[in-house]
């Protein structure tokens, strides 16, 4: 198992080892390690062979089952065979299925396009509603500003009167309303 290494040749020869204890330890270690390695290699080869044997055993078992079923069918009378035989269902032609499948996919595509168009319409309606709300808010703001400007123009001191066709005077004195401050009461004129 370990080849040419022999205990007698190493330890009991005329020359002998110079360090017998160290040599004996290495020799025993070598024997143990090499024995384990060789046994592991043999087990590995056996396991690899077992895998191939198992694969062939599965095929052999299936072949035996088929043979058994065929033998049982040969032994049974034809009346019993007709009663328990499973008949195949006839499938429609692939061309018919292809046309039906094509119609179905076209219907799904039309439905998807309708959903997409509906979503776009809903988004457009929401955007329009937002625009209408913004415009009405702006209209109210403009009317309020116009009213404030009209009130302020009445409070302005007239430097001279002008008609509708004439332009208003450029310089005018603005009368500011009185504001009260909590810290001090001051007039802004």
C-alpha cells in the first residue's frame, strides 16, 4: 500500500537513521495520511460509478414497467380493455386556433387603446378644470384690483379736471389712508 517504504529497511539497516525518533514520527504520519488519501480516492471512484449505475437503473425500471403494462394488456379480454381505455380528445386545427388567437389579441389591443385614450381624456379634462379654476381666480383678482384702483383714484386729490377724451394728469397727489402702528401712532400723508 505504501510502495517501497519498509520499516525494516529504514530502521534496522546497517547505517540506520541519524534521528530515529523524528524519522519514526514522519514514517508513521506518512503511513496514516497516505492510507486515508488512497481510501478516499477509492470511495470517490466507487461513488462516481454508483451515479452511472443509478441512472441506468432508472431507465431499466421504466423499461420493466412498460413491459409489465403491455403483458397485462395482452392478458385482459378486449371487453375490459374497451371499457377502461382512455380515448384521445381530438384537438381543433391549428389554423382555426391561430385565427381565434389573432382575434383575441386584436380585441385586447383595441381595449388597451380605449383605456389609454380614456386616461388621456381624463387627464385633459382635469387639466382643463385646473385652467378654468385658475382663470376664475385670476378674474376675481383682477376685479378686486380694479375695485381697489377705483377706490384709490377717488381718494386722489384732483389737480385739474379732465374730460373723457383727455388724458389724466401725470402728477397727482395721493392721499394715503391712516394706519395705526401698535408701537406709535403716525400719519402717512
